[in-house]
């Protein structure tokens, strides 16, 4: 049975389904899908060959759900710092470097400085922009999930618009803020992934070759190549494809087996007592926000055990990125057989490699020469651009994007 309106992410019950906020959310997501479909048409794809559909009105046929998952640690940092994992972990603590649709904030013990809690979020900025239309609700949610002392003036800019970079979001990871971590990007990636690509007479199926050839997303991320490849595979197999409603980005799971007590012993009740789902659906398959911390009754040598006292993969937990490495993030694709005969297009882009950064791929238009090594080394350097009042504050600029 098809939905008449889009449900909120994770089926959370922030507002009534007949409220103005519900209507605004439905309109916002519908516009994102329409924009992605329009972009395919503008790119020369015949309307009758478009395989992505609006989840509210799916084509006839039995739908199956396909989880599309990836690891939450920023792969670009591992690519740049292939021989210095410590530096990758340091840089991953900056929110604008957390570009795998998973962001986190760290709470530390005031006395020892050790980590006592890590809060993870996958909530889209678009959803909280809708919530901000109801200031009372916005304040209520922030006080509930961030701090009882939040004031509405903390959340609103001088021009009375919502400030996604407010201090409480920065300190408590309420929702995503990294430039590329948006619901619109997720939907556009899915739409772009429906276009089949050819090199000569051969249809491209490899995830890395596909993203380098098609020019969608960022090839150095975990997420973008996987999203595009999985959607592309469904279309190659003759299916209609879309994102399942409720459309969102989700924390799917955490690998509890990697965590140990300070003495190296396992934590068999990790998911029950240390892993806390804060927001999402009731069955735990669509987690929007979660945290990891040690239960209050855990004592070692007379002192309360802190998260920073635990080991992960045998190492003390000093960075949020150590945990993010073992957090699985994803989305849910809806696949229906009997899709249209898809279009096949040639490559429009290619990836260039700098010998100094052999794991970093830099996309270029297909007819552009690859820059020399010096130019590429400059381009893979992350720069910070400070702006006081916009979502672009601390924006990461990378030449990996065209």
C-alpha cells in the first residue's frame, strides 16, 4: 500500500500526521525527488527510461527492501593519511570532516578529560529546518535532547532563521551539519545511480569505476560509491528503484564485539547497557541518534568506569572516530521488478591519481588532462573557510568535487 504523504524519518512522532509540519515535510521530500527526476531529464534521459520513482506512488509489483550500508568513519581521511591513522583520527573529530552521513560529538569528564560519552547522529538538516517552523516544538526537542537550559535565542539567527550551527547542535550532535551530509544529496545520488554507463561496449558494474565514470558524489567516500553502485545494480537487473519511506539516513548497527573492558575482557551486554538508542523507530532498524557510554553502576578500583577507560579493538578509546569505524550507516532502497529499459550513457568524467596520495581519486571531466602531482597535492589539502552565520561555517573545500 502506497503512502499518500512522506512519513518523518524513522517514523518519529514529533508532530501529528495531519499537522502543517507534516504537510511541509511531505512537500519538502517530494520536491527533492522531483528535482532529482528533473535533473535526469535535463541530462538527456528520456522520461520513459527513468527508473527512479516517487515512493508515495510506486509502480505496480512486489516491492523488496534492499539495505545499502557502509562504515561511518570518513574514508577520505584514511586515503589522505594512509600511513598515519592517528592523524586521520585527529582530523575526524572536526564535524565538517565527518562526511559519511554520520556525525558525532564527544562529552568528556571534567576531572580526567577522558571521554565519557559519544553521541552519534544521522538526522538530516532538512528535517530540522522543517521542525524550526514551530519554535515551541524546536525548543522542546532541543531541551529534551541537548540540555534543559537551551533558549530559543540560542537556536535562531538575528534574521529569525534557524541556525543549524548553533552551539547545542555542535556540542550534542542533534542533526547533521557537514556540507555534503544532506537528504537531498542522498536522493540525488540514488537518481544518478539509475543511469547505466558504458566503456565501449561494456556496461560498467564496478562501484569505483562507475563513480569515476559518472561523476556523481565523491569517489573517496565510503557512502557515495556504494549508494550509486547498489542502485545501479538494481536497475541493471531490470528493476524500478527508489528509497523506502520513511526516507532518511540511518544508523544500522554497531559492532559490539570490538569493545573490551580495561583488562581486555569482552562486554557481552554491550548493546543492552552501553549502546543507547535516542531517536528512531521502535524495532531499531532506523536509528537516527544514539550514544555510547558506560552505565553508572560500572565501577573500577572504586571509581566510576568511563568510556575512555574501555578498549576498542585492543586500544584505549581516545577518539570518537575509533567507534565510528565500527558503526554501520545506511539507507533502505525499494526495488520493484519490471522497470523500464534504461538508458546507457558514456563516461563524462574520470579519476586522476596523485602518486603522492595513491589512495585519493580526483575526478575530472573526461576531456580534461590530469593535473601534475603538485597541483593534485594542493587540491587534496583540506582548507577551512570560516563564516559566522551560515551552514558553510567551517566548510571543507575539496577538489575531489567537480
